[in-house]
């Protein structure tokens, strides 16, 4: 059997992208108890609709309840758990024993997956969680492929194993970091990490206050804690052979274009596609230098700099495409970044290799009433925008979150993403 592909869903747009581009399951959070407080997340009232949408597509929903829990959290959890159970959530991702206990009592129909926050690194720990009722353990990120294989050989056959395959790596052990809390007052263990590990640091000798000593040859200091991003798309067979049942993509703070690209790349390899092509796709999105984390040895860092690299920029999301004849198609798209008449754009579409299209003359859907831009009317649907707008010819689409119409030389689908190659790749 193929492994489960588990994708992040930080909000509705990311959820739709994950489902459309081939995720078997998504993980997400409501407004509390999730380790990504800066993501859009979902209200508790949203979850029934979220689960219904995902289940209609054959996709499972895992809800994160993986922050460190205090006594106030314990008081709020029972009602929260019952609401998630009623909504039909498939699994909880939990790292706290108290939360685990309450979940068994108040949401008995929901599977419990032990979070990477619990640092499961050996078979004895995995068996203990299984004895308590866990259906799955998420491997600590510090485990190697060999470590996972050894654990898998010693645990019950019905205990599933989940492992991260892509995304940002935390410098702290299993993500339990105090830097952000000490330096900014924002605690990572409650989901509000300020990413202090990504900042520039310099060395000061106590007898020479104010005199900085560079650790690396960079005038800004050094990024001594800056972990590289994980990328295992060329090594999925090793993880599956080691006993991994679920391949997890990090990124609940990422946008839908990122989720779609990464999910599509991993889906293609799981389904038998060429990893080399997937590797090229993963270079197009914003990322730090890639590595294989701890899976084959010590994880690597990039101490000389922070910042992202990418080959392409997401410029628009397709909302409609209709044939106009002579091999031409009229596209209506929501603009995210600047593109112009004559630009060659790549089309990112699920279950197919990217194609290029050339942008024809561009028209902006401007408010017919001369009032505030549509970007300030976020609830407006495409059909409403069409009836309340006039088309104005422009050379460049440069109004973010506004709609533009243009012709291209190939059929593309609503929900596809348009990207533009960046000259210097950074």
C-alpha cells in the first residue's frame, strides 16, 4: 500500500490546495492549542464544514492539540474535544499526557496521534503510548532512517508511524524552544514562535562590551542557529521501507501556492513519478537551502546567512477559464504579484507536469461604481465582481488581490496557480 501523504492546512485556501493537489489527509488547528498561532487557522464553528468538505474528497482531517498544556487549558479542553468529536475529526495530534487522557474520555471516537513534541525516539516509548490507546506516533525529528526501522520492528503492527518529509526544521530538540519566550515574550510552546533562531548573532567578550567578534565572515554577524529546510522527496522509498505509514509536510504558516506545489511534487513521486522532476519543482517555491535533516546523519545549518531562495514567484490564481476560439482561452485570475502582457507564465496544475502560457492583452476588472477597490470587499464572489465592474485595458497586472482578465494559448483550470520565473532565483 502507498503511504499516506499528510499536508498542512493553515486556512481555507491551503486546505483546498492540499485536497486538490493530492493529499490523503490534512492537519490543521482551530483557534486554540495549535503550534502555529500565526496561521489563519479555523474557528471551532468552521470545523464541521471543514470535515465535510475534506471527507467528500476522501481526505481525512487531523486536528492539532499539541501545545504545552497548563491548568487553564485542561479546564477548556473537554468542551473543545467534544465539539471536535461531534464535527467528525478523524484524529487529534497530542503531545501532553493530560490532554491525551481527556481526549480518551471526551472524544472516544477520534484516533489519537502522538505529536513530535512528545519526542518518541524508541520502541519502548512507542509501545507505552500504544498501550495507552494511541493509534499513531509521530517520530521525533532527530531520528535517522535506521532508527525508525529499528523502532518499527519492535512495535505492534497496528501502531502507525508518521514522519516529516519536507519543510522548516527547528533548531531546538523536537521544537521545544525557550529562545522566543526569553527574547520576545512570545512562547513557541504555545504556538507563537518569533523564530529567534533565524536572527543574526555576533560574539561579545565580557571584558570588551560593545566590541563584536564575527564568528563567520559576514558583516551582519552569524546565523549560527539557522537550520536548513528538510527535503526527502528523493528518499521516500527508504522511509517506506523503514516502516513509515504517513509522510508529513510541514508548513501551516505557508500560502496555498506553496502547499499546492509541495503536495503535487510528493504526490507525483508516491504515484511513481520521477523524483528528479519533483526536485526541480521544489526549487520553484520559497525555501531555505535543502538537506535531509537527521535521516542520514547530523542535520546541516546555514550559518552564513538567513533568507529564502526560489526560482519562481506566484503571480496569480486562476478563477475561471473559457474558450474563445482559435486555440485561445480567456482567463480570469486573482493577482498576487506583478505580471505583464507578453510574460511567459508557468501553470501549476494537479496531476500533470507544468506547462507555459503567454499572457495576452490584460484588462483589469475595475469597480463600475468608482468606489473602493474590490480588494477591500473580500467576500465578493467572481460573479458579483463581473456584474459590478468594467474592464479597463492595462499593460501590467499589479493590484494584489484584484481580478484581471487576459487570453492565453492553452486551457487551464480554476484553482491552478500561475508563476513567473525570477531572473536571479532569489
